[in-house]
């Protein structure tokens, strides 16, 4: 017997579109792309980045923008304020502040970056070895222990005091400053790298990779290093300003680069005496540059840290 | 507990010893005779006497032992440049001013840093938060040797509320303490804010809220108590940066503290002074850090100092 | 006229502002809890069950989350319309909550006794000493041995199961009328789960409590609930006594849930998962949210939300299949589709 097929059209079976998988709707980005995206969204960090680029650019072309060199003296033009010929004024020996400021940029930035890079190289090596060796048999553990003790003890030393002492002993100059700064500065990086590797080694994905048959060098390169990379870069962006700060501090104590070579630190130091006489531009420009550099690196480093932190992901 | 303490004391002594030895070696690594560089031409005989007096003609290891022996008796030796005072005297003289300056700065940095950090964390995203963070960034960007002249310029010259420099009354201490505290204050604010934010996101805050206790009680009793712990770990580096900060501030403000002697000693290449004050500072720093570490393990109930409990 | 319910949720709607738009987490949920009964709210992650619980407690995370519509009535009073102060009086004292993860639900730097006593001091205005004594009794009640000693210990000195008991003690401290338990056993081992469920059952009988338990685990529902509310994508799809719903489920989603449970009794069946994923609540569908995953979906399902159909007693299901105009289920089964 035929069934009465009177079905309301609304109650006919639904013709379904293939349900778009919510997860596949958003294209998946690689890890690096995600980090960069997040960083770019952080306006403050981008401001820092722009400032850094600007400072580096000016340190290269700045001294060429004016006809004076950083050491040309013109005693007739002592302590002149900002003018058309001297965009940043002159100092007490008639030297053009604009040229000196950007020349000083070269010095300060170079010291900062080179010292930080040496810190990085030594620190990553030492920390990497310690982290790698830990847990790899008795010999490995011993190596790790020794390095760890060394790091602990060195970490307890008052950094700046040691740097000052070194500078008192050595002849002040750009090279010696860099050596003094990196002699104890690497400890922080080593600690971080070692800690990071130890943490990663214990994580389950390493175990998973091993179970899947990956051997150790492969694990090291594909998993450990990329994850440590972030920490290293962040630490780098913080050691550069601290090195620049340390150099300024040394200059303040008279242990910085020697005349006529000028860093921002020495220029600030020279200018301290004249705050009472009102020649504000002598202090203002190097001080501004130091502050901008510290600000820019710190803010960029913060942004980088936030971007790399998986917990803060949306 | 004992085991842990003993180990820490040992580490502490080891670090101290390294500093002392390092400083000693560095000071004596400089070739030549500290008296030879004097502009006054000293007669040979006097120079020989001086050298003998300071044991400078003895072999290095003997000088080292003498030095260590003196250290044990807390004698930091005489100053080369000053006839009337030894290093101990200088430290005693300057201690009052430096200590006062330092402690005021610590107090300012801690009190305001923690306060701003909490306020910023609780007002996340609005202008209070941005204001506090801006302050924090400034504090990191502007070193004390720039902050100091800035403060002098605006608050002592342009607007003569405070004296320009030197020491004397309570008013004299304000600007230097501020200059010294500014950087550490900024860092503490950041730390506290981050810590507070993390704590307030924890599940036990939800539990506390679910009890129906008022918001301020949740924040104070559950939030702040837990958020403040990580800040304690920062106190060590804080004291360190405070110490180096005093050199700058004492010099700029012409304050008669230990830092001034230290800086002068560097300038004059007065090695015993440099050596002595470095040892002094390092000792204070290392002991303070040790005390802070011990205090921290006592405050946080989760930390067991030893395996006493099984 | 029926006796007044202890708790009535009436057309509750909760939205969250996010970077990408407004998420409609709860979209018109209604159910009730009576005195002395245990009601389970079941559903998968993201269906809005936890948010509903938060809304009852007045703890929807502000400012991005807010109740946009609906009422919550407790003992005849509309708590959604109350001032903050009045809500604070009820929270913890009349209605309390047991949270999911015992490892993080307790303040690590505060003694356990103090955490239990805190609510008592606040709501019952007794002295610290008195509250402390009550805390010890509460610990005993939830089955923690040696409570006099344990009361002064810190959370890290307790195991996971013990901590959950402490959390329950906190919830019971002020003798509430309603306890909301949000996935109380999810983070625990299976054997501990059983203990905690037994504890809840016992306490409920002894104290004549009403319990609202949020869970995604049908086993938990079968173990302790009298009635159940099945939620999906922010709406209620089926409700009824546990008996009724388990033996005669009336909604395709519930069918799917029952089918995806492994059974130890009887023949081995294939485990049949429900294909697909829940809809995006940023742009929720205007029809039945389950339609894209439903084998029985009809044109009308895509266009309009079904009204709940009643099946005697308290059993209701919101599905167009129960509309008189729909083809009969037997025919659909004959056509090769499966129910149970």
C-alpha cells in the first residue's frame, strides 16, 4: 500500500553544505610568522624598533651631514647654542655637537652591540654545553655541575664593581671596555640558555621525537635550538642597553673612552659641570640619545618577549 | 634546614674570597710603583720607606697573606693618598650618609614600586595602567646620572624647593634619594604588575571570589600576598644597583659618603682605597643577598629548605 | 500551582566581547533546580555550561562578559537584579561553588583552615576561633583524617583528592542551600572520582542540599544526578529525569552522546563519534545549532529554532522531529538512519 507522501517541504531532509571546519578556516601560520605578527601589532615595540633603526642609520650618515668632524676645534665658537651652522650647538672646545653626537652614537652602539654579541657567544656556548651535558652519564653530569657552580659564583659577583676594577687596571679604551664588559656579562646568558635547554629536554615532545626515532643532533637542531632562540634574542635586546649603560657609567667615572674619541657617556660627563651655567644643549643631546636607546631596546625587547610567550597567545 | 644554610654560607664565603682575591690581583697587576707616578718628586729614601711601610717590596704571595690577615681583623689598610686616614676611617666617615641615602632609596623604590605595580595591574588597560607603565619605561631609560642633573635643574634651580647639593638637613636627602630610587622603582613596578596580573588570573582567586568576600579582601589577602613573593627575589639585584648608583649620586650631589671616597680613589689611583671599598661593598651585597634568600624560603610555605619532611 | 523551585533560570543570555567580535556563549537557557535534588548540566566543551554556572554565582568575568537578557531567580528573589552588595551576601552563603582543578583552586600561601574559615567569618559573623573549630568539623565531615592537625597545614601538603575535599568543605562552610559543582571530578583519578562522587551524594542526603553539577561525563550523571539538562552551543536541547533521558532520549544530540559511550554490558558495538564540530558562537546559526551534524536534519532545522516538545513529567526536547508535521522516526529508521 502506497504511503501518503505528503511531506511539508520544510520538513524534507536538509541538504547540507560541507561544514567548514572552524579550525581549517583560519590558515595556520608557521611559528615564526605568528611571533612576527604579534610583535608587529605591538605599537610600542614597533616604535622602539623604528627608533633603533633610526639611531643606527644616523650613526652611519650623521657625521657626514655636517662639514665638521667630531674633533675639529674652533675656540672662537665655544659653547654656542643651537644655530644654523651648528644644529646641536658646540661644546667647550668649539667642537660641533651634531657631529660629535652621531660619532658618539657609533662608539656607544658599537660597544653595546659587540659586548652583547660576545656575551651571547660565550654564554650560549657555556650554557649550551652545560645543558646538553646534564643527564648524559656521570661525566656529563660532572661537567654540568662544574659549569653550574662557576655560573652561580660568578653570578654573585657585583657586575659593575668588577667592570670598574678591570677598567682601573687596564688602559681605558674602546677595546678594553668591550673586554671588561663581556668578561662577566656572559653569565646571565649562560644561565638562561642552560635553564632553557634543561627545561626543554624534560618536555614531552622531546620524548615523543625520540620515540619516533629522531636522533640527538636532529633533536638538538630541530627542537631545542629554535625554542631557545627566542630566549637568546630577548636576552640580547636587553644586554645591549645594559652594556651601553655600563659604558656611560664608566665614562662618568672617568674610565670610559678617552678624548678626543667621544661616546655619549663621556659627552654627558663633560656636560655635567655646566648645568648651572645654562648650556643645556651639551647635556641634552647625549642624554637624550642614551635615554632613547635604552627606551627603544627595552621596549622592543619587552614586545619580543610578549610575542614569544606562548601563554599570552590569543 | 641546617644543611641548606651551611651550604649557602659556604657559597657566600667562597664568593667573597674570590672577590677579595680578584681585587687584590687586579690592583697588583698594574706594573710600576704607585709612588712613582706622583707629581711630587719624592726623595729616594722616603720612597723606599713608603714602599716598605706598605709591604710593597715583599713578594706577592706574602703581600696577599698579609692582606688576608688584615681583612680577618677587619683592617682594610691605609690610604696611599691620605696620610691621616686609613680606609677604615673613610668608610666609617662616609657610612652614615651612604646608608641613609641607600635606605631611603630602597624604601621609596619598594613602597611606591609595589603600590604602582598593584594599581597598574588592577586597572589593566586604562590610563592608570599606561601612566604607571610609562613611568616604568622612563625609569629604565633614564640612568641616574642623567636623572640627577635633571632633578637639580628643575627642583633646585628653576624651582628652588630643594637645596642644590651637599648634605645637611633632611631636605638635602630628597633629591638624591629620588635620583637613586627612580630606576629601581621602575623595575619593581614592572615586576609587581606582571606578578599581580599572573596571580589574579589564578584559579584560587576564583575560589576566593566564590566565597562572597568583598573584592578588596580578595585582592589584598589572596592577590597581594602571593604576588609579592617574586618581588623579593629581585631585592638582591636591587641592592646591587643601588650601591653602584650611590657613586653617581654622591658625586653629583657632593654628598660625603663612601661612594665619594670610592670615586675619588679611582680618580687618584689610590689602590688600597679602591680595594678596601670594593671589598666592603661586596661583603654587604653578598651578605644581604644571602639574608634575602633565607628570608624568602621562610616566607613561602611551599619551599622546604631541606628534605626534613620526608 | 507547583511548589516554588529553589533556583530558576529563565531565558538566560550571556555574551562576551572579544577582539574578533561578540561571542554568544549562552543563548536563551532555561531550567530549574528544586530543593534536595541533584541536577546535572551536560554538554561538550564550549557549550556554555560553565558560563551558566558563573552567571548564577554572579561571577561572569567582567567587563567583557555580561548577562544581556534573562533572569535568575533564587528562592523567589531575582538575583540578576540585585545590587553587588546583595549578591555578595548570597554568594558563598546561600549558593556556593566547587571548582574544577583542585591543584590550583586553593591559595598556596594560606593555611587550609583559614581558607575554610574565611567564608564563615564573613557571612556568619563569628569569631576566628569559632570559625576555626567549625573548619575542623567540616574537614571531618568531608572525610579528611586527623583534621585537628590538617587544619593548620598548607594545600601543597594534601594530595589531589584531599584538596578537592577541602574545596568541598569550603563550599559547605556556610551551609548553603545550593552547591554548584563545576566538573568536580574531571581532574582526578578514576578511583578518587568515585570517592568524591560518593561524598557528594552522602552530603547531599545528610544536609538536604541541592546540587547543580556541571559535567561532560555521562557516567558522573548516571552516578549521582536525579535530573539532567543537556546543552549544546549555548542552548538547552533536552532535559528530564536521568531515568527518562537515559532510557528514552529524544534529541539527536543526546542519541549521539549515548552512542559514543563505550558499554561494558551486552554486545560490543562500534564506538560512533559525532561527526563535525560545534558551531562558531561569534556568528551563531539562527536555526537549531546541531543541524549541521545531525543525520535527521530537515530544511526547517536550518531556518528556525525548535520549541521544546514535552514528553510527560519533566522530560522535554527541542527538536523539529517531534513536530507533528515531521516524518515519523520509524520511517527514518527504516530508511537506514540510526537512532539508538
